C-alpha cells in the first residue's frame, strides 16, 4: 500500500503531535487551539519517501476524511455514533468498516467492525475502549470472531503517552516507550494508533511532542522538529537506529 506503514512512521512522528496543554475542549471531546485554531491539512515527505496524507474536518473540528496514499477513510457522526469506512482506490473496494458508540466526551467506547484487506477473508471484530478519569485511552480490546483477541495497554505520564504494550490472547507481542520534551507542545490533535486511520474520537491527545520512540525489540527513532512563529510544527526529521532518515513536512490551515 505504501513505502512506510502508518505504524512504522506516521504513528511515530505524530502520536505525540497534538494540541498544547492550555487548549479547551469542544463539544465532541477533542481539542481546539485557543489562538488561531489551525488544523493539519497535509503531511508530505521529501523525495516521495512515503505517500502523502490529507485531512478534512467538519465545523466541530472532527475528522471527516483522511486520505493516506490510495486508502481513503471517511467518517460520519450521527447522534452518539461514529461510522467509518476505508476504501482502497487501487483495488476499487471497501476494505474496512466501523460503527462505534460515543460517550458524552465524544470518545468511542465500543464498536463493531469488518476488515476485508484480503479480498478472500472477512473478519468480524468487536472493539472496546477504556479511558482513565482524565479522558486518556488506557486500554483497547479487539476481539476477532473465532480467531484471537488483541489487547493494547497505554501508560501515561504528565499527560503524555509513555508506554504501549500489545498482547495477543494474553501473550505479549510487542510494545514500546516514548520520550518527550516539555518545551514542545503538541498542536495537531489527531491520533493514529487507536484506529485504522487518523481520528479525533479515541481520547485526549498528548500534551507534548515526543522526541524518541524505543521499540521493545530494540530499534528506535529520534525526532527533531522545526516550528513556525505560532508553535506549529513545520518539519520533522526522523532518524532511525538503522541509519535511515525521513523528512516530514506539515501543512496547517
């Protein structure tokens, strides 16, 4: 689908990329900037290192469309529900759908979905999402009908995600830890790791940009940012432990 998967690069660069800690909640539970309220509209890579991604929002600041290479995610919000689909243009077909129930903060608490990334296989999935008293996602459980159960546990320190552990049928599979700079507030507000596509309905975002991710298997990535005069990230240089370097460019409007 792409040169670098969402989990291998976008997640690492943008998991911490969200709004600063003096933001205020809107009525769907996500965050908006108290100053200019800019929104991320695109992420692009130097020299076509990976597919670009594009974002559209409704008047409440919720993501309604997310384009990641040849995958197009669309979101509809109806009452206390969120409906999502993923359409793969190269195959001309839908590969994932999701129907979730939102709580009063606008965060999804349970959902059903069907994945069909392999044209010959349909997987029915039941999701549950759990949050702490501060509104951060602490656990996500995905039950694949007649197959297996994945559980992801999230740990936070001072409003930032610092640890992730993923279990399959109770056995640890992989995870990682994040490091942050308290001088780099996040001003994006999107999350990638809790759902198939970028979203604003899976708990509060981190307060700061992360500067390093260390995988449980030992590899790591260091992130260095540049910012505009309002504190929004302009570029991020991600240097991996194997020597590979990726350059990401942010666009806000």
